[in-house]
C-alpha cells in the first residue's frame, strides 16, 4: 500500500472515529435534555393542577350527598382545572377520565407519592406514553390520585429525525472530507514520488535530474538536501570523467613518446648486433642508446610525479615561509645557473602560506629550468613573490603567442627537436599546472618574442595570500 494511501486512511479513520463519537454524544445529550425538559414541564403542570383541584375539593365538595353527586362534582372539577389529559382516582377508584385511554389494569398503575410527582414512560407499538401522577388528600373524603396521561411520541420522533439528519450530514461531510484528505495527502506526497523518480534517474546515470522544491516544509528540506547530494554526485562524476579523460590522453601521449626512443634504441642495438661497423660508429650508436635511455628515465620520473599528483592523498600541506622556499630553490639551482653563465635573482614580499614544500620546490625548479633553456649566457632570471603570486621571469627567446595556450598540455613542446636536445620531455608545465591547482591556484603565462617570458602561479583559493 502506498504511503499517501496509508496516511490518508489513518487520518480519515481518526477523523470519522472522533467526529462519530462526538456526534453520538451530542445527539444523546440533546435527546436527554429534551425529554427531561418535557417531563419537568408536565411535573410543574401536575403539581399546580393537584393544588387547584385539592383546594376546590376542600372548599366546595358536596358532603352528605350521594355518590353520583360526588362523582359529577369531581368530574366537573377535573375538567375545570385539569383538562383532556387527566384522570382522577378517589381512594383508588377511577372517578373521572378525560383522556382517550382506558385503564385496563388498574393494579398495574404505579403507586403515586404525596410529596413529588412521579412518572413512567410506557412504550406501546410505536407510541411513547408518559404516565405521571401525584397523590393528595382531603380531610373527610380520603385520598386522591391525579394522573396525567400524555402521548409524547412526537418528542421521540423529533429526536429520531434530528439524529437521522445529523447522520446524513455526517455521511455527506465525511464523504467530502475523505475526498479532500485523500487528494491533499496525495498532493503533499508528490515531492516524495518525485524524489523516488529522481533517485531512480540518478542511479540510471542521469545526474542532471533534480527535484522541484515547492515548499520549505520537511519534505521540501529533504528534497533540497537530495538536490545538494545530486549536485555533489554530478560534480564528482564530472571530475572523475575529467581525470579519466586526462589519464587516457596522458597514456596515449606516453605511448607515442615512448615509440620514438624505443625505435631508435632497437635500431641502434640491431645494428650493433648484426652489422659490422667501425669503432667510431659503434661508439656513436652506444652514445645515442645511452642518451635515449636517459631520456626515457627522465620521462618515467616525470610521469610518476604527474600521475602521483592525481592522487590527492600524496600531498602534505604545511604552513611554510615563501622566503624559505626561495632559499631551497636557490641552493638547488645555483650550480646549474652558474654553469650556463646566468644569474638568478630572487625577491620575496610574501609571508607564509600552506604548501606542499616538495611540490612547490619542483614547480619553481621546472619554471627556472625552462627559463634557463630559453635564455642566453649573461641573462638574468628573476623569481619574484608578491601579493598572491610567484613569478619566474626570463629575458630569453619567448614563446609564439599561438603556442601559449598549448604549452601546459602534457608532452607539448614548441620546438620538439630542440627541446629534446635540451633534455625536455614536455611534461614540466603540465606538472606545474597540476601543482598550482592543488594549491588552489592557476598558471598565468605572458611572453614576448625575443624578449622573454613571465610565468606566474596565482593563488586564488584559501591558500592564496595578499600579505605582501
Ligand atoms: P619541457 O620538458 O619540454 O620543458 P614543458 O612542459 O616544461 O616541457 O614546456 C613545454 C614547452 O613550452 C617547452 O618545450 C618550451 O618550448 C616552452 N616553454 C616553456 N617555458 C618556456 C620559457 N620560459 N621560454 C620559452 N619557451 C618556454
């Protein structure tokens, strides 16, 4: 059974039960009230009639005359003060009956009290007869019973009619309410159904599907939380797809990059094994094999680094002074720069920032190595840290503007043969870009042909610092 059906059945059941009990009590109380009001009215009437007839008998009874005269007097008095609904008994004998009823069994009549008006209600076929009486005494003529006999079926009929009307009203209102509860519950449960469909769509791979949030009630909040979760899943799936795409490209490029040195190594080693060549040519072949093997070594080293960076767990952030970082890089690059007859000038106006020191060191070494490759002896290479950026600026050959967007791609080299000769494998800037991203930053490249290049790491995330 569906949730909305269960809920509405429960609400309808509770509502019908509560209103049914309430209606029943109201009908019962109203009926009781009406009957007791009627009875107490008649009780007052019987009391005053008893009093009036008693007075009349006391003052005007024809003492000393025969039974017939006495009976006529009593009948006259009963007609005068009582009326159509009364009977009068003298010493237990019926002396006057103005009602339409016969006293079939006088013994069955209740004993009437002196002090209060008592009554019984008799039900015969579909009639309710109220029999009410009071006893009074008159000195010299014995005791009297004044009895009122009244058909009060009308009151019961009215009560019954009211009860039926109320029942009909109850059924009509219940029918409308049941419908309303069903529809409202179904409507309120719609977001949950939508949630179910959207969850099914998500599990089927449609990560763009969202739940339409109509209200900010409990269900609305669940829908909102669900949408946030779906967004998160979508983002993560996109990231995973991106990483997997990058890895695929990387592997393709790697296979391509491996092919050339492997072909040369196989070619040269075949020649060495099977062709008779001079000592000079033999040496050259071995040198070539050696340099290609070294290149393969560098390639695999950088590849390992790059692949390692896709795994965030290998990155360890510490709060580290940028000046300290510069000192380490200077020590590493000192001989390399001097060997090329160049000069490395650093200037740091940044404080500390959270970083993976080894990775940041590797980033700067890569940028400086590229700057060295592009510069001539006597040139200067500036490394500057200010505001939220670290810049490596050289005054070398520069990069053609159309090449700038491509040089951060893995294995991309502007001049392949020259770069290879200089020991490049085309992975340095791809590595730098990845390291910058891990530090919530990005690379900005500016270059002027024959006037050098400036490559900056700009920290735009929480690790970025503006305390220059
Ligand atoms: P490589 O291992 O070849 O240095 P990189 O990814 O570091 O690979 O660089 C890609 C290419 O970008 C290089 O081959 C080079 O042509 C160009 N490049 C990078 N830095 C500079 C620079 N400072 N000046 C001129 N060209 C540069």
